């Protein structure tokens, strides 16, 4: 702007000043003789300076205007000079001087128009300034409009939280606004030709998401046929049926198919379900003797047993079955001593269960003894299984770092739930209980009946001298119970795919398991606590089926044991005239292919999901890779194992002969009177204890 002012105002006078100097005149005298109003001219100059100072002009106008003014006055001065000195060759010196004087006088007389020239020039400058102001204002408004549109688009895509609305409602609102925004974008000029198809594709996907969110009851349901279609069964239809019935809520359209046993209507007056209920709960068919008081050692000096127990929570290779053989089926007691009394080194010192619960070692030991004697002597779901699952939960909480973000109450809940997650199990599946109208199926209405029973029995033991909650305040007691129940119910294998769908949705959030800052609102704190509990559910689910990733000899024995329970269930189904459940038919045993499938799709699958909690660049990730490698090795070894062993006739006695029997003497991890050892408590007795529970005394 200053350049324009100098060029206009200075150029007008500079041309005349140059001419005066060339002619030998005094410029001051010449300018005094000019005919214009100085106040008027300087007023115009001031006006232009004001406009230039306070009105921004665009550079694309200022630059060419300034250059044009300079060129114009240069040409003007040159023209004046040439005209002034242009003379004829035949003129003498006097004539030349007279002509030059005449031209100069005409130039002086023409200078009377200087005021008009200045007005015109000032008008041009003012016009340029106003045009620049207008163009800059247009740019500013356009930029502001674009910023406002971008902000509104962001708000529409995010969706504003409505007070009292649920996350699903907010998601629906956000999708609705996103759909409207996409519609506006699609109708914008030129969009249809450039990205019309892409925008339409996005709109279709948004509409699909809207329709999906409208079906709230189906958000996390799993299409059984779709899941099974993605799996390779190598012609094993029995395993396929088992997955659809046990893991997925997908009843067959044409009813259950019989495995060599035709359906026969019952001729008894008493229902098949009632007979089956009491027989399954009380029989203990897998066959070990009850605890024998006279064989309990009153000693802690057992180097082999403590050597095995020392690996609890610290080494993946902890072998609960080997510990059970050394201690006479007391692995749960040793594991409980390590987890609840001594405290494994992999749990932070300020999160040890004994310190959280605030009770003495005697109370903790009494409770774990009560749990131990209520685990039935089954092939697979026994007290050693409880010890193995508790160990893996503690170990994986250390590997994943979950113990560092969970609070002490949550860690305690996971450990307690691991010990009690299968207490009272009588080696039958939820599907069997539903088909036979088993007592527990009637009590819990076919919904996670075994898991509900385990949780009920677990809490029925927290009383009297085994009340590990006696020092807790009401609020802490309620939270602890709520989390223990959730962890136990999470082991229902039928909820596997539904849980994994929820877990995938949760882990896609960048803030999943990130501790909120001190200024976080209540909603963020609740969301973080829910994510931590979901992480604990993943740990106990992984631990419950993790035997497929253990070293071969350990995995091999656990596999034979679980197969034995399936076959014994099939035997009972046949005796009751029921169709045989998948994997329960002795005439169609495919243990190797079934275990290979289970390892590949569930054992390794759960560990891969678990690996999402482990940083890829940490040393702990090598443990995950080691577990996955063990799974691959186990799959390869099953190819030769099936040719060597016929599992169709397996019973617990045969498996014990094959893998080793437990010691006759019972070994406790601490001094304990022989005459106070508890006898085995049947599942039916456990349910009776649940039914007569008394209200707890609460502490405020």
C-alpha cells in the first residue's frame, strides 16, 4: 500500500521536477507557480494513506499497479525530455532556445491540471484498496464458512451426547447424522462424477449399521452355520455337531440325531429327567475313593511336591496332575497355599489376596479345604483342574500386565473364582442337564446351569470359620461377589463366540485398558473398570481351555481325561434311552482329529486373542509365541498318538494305569490333624448347603 501511495503522489511531481532540472530552472519556483490547491491535494493523500493503512489490499493488485505506475511515469518523463530537446537541424541556437522555452512554458501551463491528475490517481488508489478489501473479506468469509462446515460435520459424525441416553442410542444418532451428511456430500456439485460410487457404498454400510443397531437383542448373537463354515473339520461331522450344540446356541431343525440308540418313550412313572438328575449328581462315576483320614500325612516335608508347587504362578510348565499324584489328590490345597496364603511372586505385594481379604491364614486354609473336598473325583473336572486353572490365571495376569492395571479387589476376585469355577462338577455338560431336566437345569432354567451352580457352591462355603469375607465392608463385599460371579459365568463355553464379539468391539477402542487420568469423569472410570473385568474374563476363559497349549505329556493326559468324561456321559445317555451327544459315542471316537481341531480353533485362538493384551515388543510376548508353538507341536503329535492308543474304551482306571496313579497317602502343605480331614462332599449335598444358607453379617 505504501508503494502505491509513493508511486502515485511522487510520480506526479517527479516528472515535472526532472524536466525542470533538465531545463535549468529552479524546481521550487516552478512548483510554486503550479495552479492547484495544496490543501486539497494533501487531504487526498491523507485519505489514501488512511485507506491503505487500514484497508488490506491483495498483493496480486498492489504489485502490478505499482509496477504499472513506475513504467507509466518513466515513459512520461522520457517523452517530455525527447520532446523538449527535439529541434530542426537548420535552426540556429537562438531559434532552438526559443522553441525549448516555448515548450517548457506550455508544460508549465499544462501543469495546472496537476490537481485533476492527483484526484484521478487518488481515486484509482482508493478503488484498488476497496477492491482488495472486498476480495479479502470474501476470502475470510469463505474460510470461516469452510471451518464452520468442517466443525459441524465433525459434530454430526461424533454425535452429541444426550443426557440419560444409552451408548446404543448415541450410536444410532451418530449414524443417522452421518447418513444425512453423506447425503449432502453426494448431492454436492461435481461429487457424483468424482466419488459418487464410493459415497454411495459408505451410505449403504451406514444404513446396514443402523439396521443392525435396531436389533439390540441380536447384537452379539453368533451365526452357528457361519462359524462352522469357516472351520475345517476334515470330514469329522461329530466334532462339527459338538461345536454347534455345546459352543453355539443353535438347536437342530430336525431334532437330535441318535448315535446308534433309538428313542424309546419312557415306561416309568418317574421321569427320565428326575432319575438322571440324582444319578448324575450323586454317582461320582469317574471313580476315585473318598478322602481317607488314616492316610493323611501330618508333615510338610515333601521335596518333590513342593518342587512342583513352587512353579505355581511363575512357570507355564506347572503340572497340577503331577502334583496331585505326589500329594494324593491334594494339588488344590498346595495351589491354594501358594495363591492365598504365601502369595506368588508374580502378584504385586500390595495386591495379595490375603492382604485384600484381611483374614488370617487359618481362615484362608479352611475355605480352600472346603472347596477341595467339594471337587468330585472326576477324570477331568477335579481338584487338580482347579489348581491348573488358578495357576494359569495368575501366570497370564503377569504375562499380560493385567495385574498392573487391575486393582487388588479385582485380582483377588480372579484368584478366588479360578479355584471355585468348577466346584461340584459331576462330569456332565450343560446340554445334558437341559436334555434330562436335571435338578440344576430346573433351578437355573437352562442358562449356564453348571456355572451358576459352581458360583452358588463357592459362596455357600464362605461362612463360619471359612468366611474369607468377614473383614470386608458391605460395598467391597458386594463388588467382590459380583466380579467372582462374572468370572465363573464367563467359563460357559456356549458364550465363547458372543464374548469374543464383545471383546473385539471393546479392544477396537484406542483407550481400552488405558488408565484414566485424575480428572476423568465418572463415565470414564466406569468404562475402565468394565474393561478391566472383561480382561479378567478373557484370562479365566483362556486358562480354562489352555491345557491344549501345555507341554505334550500334560496335554495328552488332560485330553484323555476329558474324553473319558464325554464317553461316560454317552454311556449314561444310552442307559436312559437318550440320543447320544456329540463326542460321547464310544463307537465313533476321533480323539486325535477332535483335539487337533480344538487346539487350532480354540486353544490357539484364545491365546491369540490374549496376545492383544501383550505388547509385541516386550519380553513377555515370547511366552505367547512359545505357547502357540506348543500347540502346533501337540497337533503334530496327535497324528501318531491315535494309531498307538485306542481311546474308545477309556475309563478313569485305564487312564490312571496309562499315566500314573496318585499316592495313597494324602499330603497337606502344612501340619494338619489327621482326624480333622474333611470327607468328600457330594454335589447333591452341596446343593443342599446352598439351599439352607443363612444371611451374612454385613459390616458398615
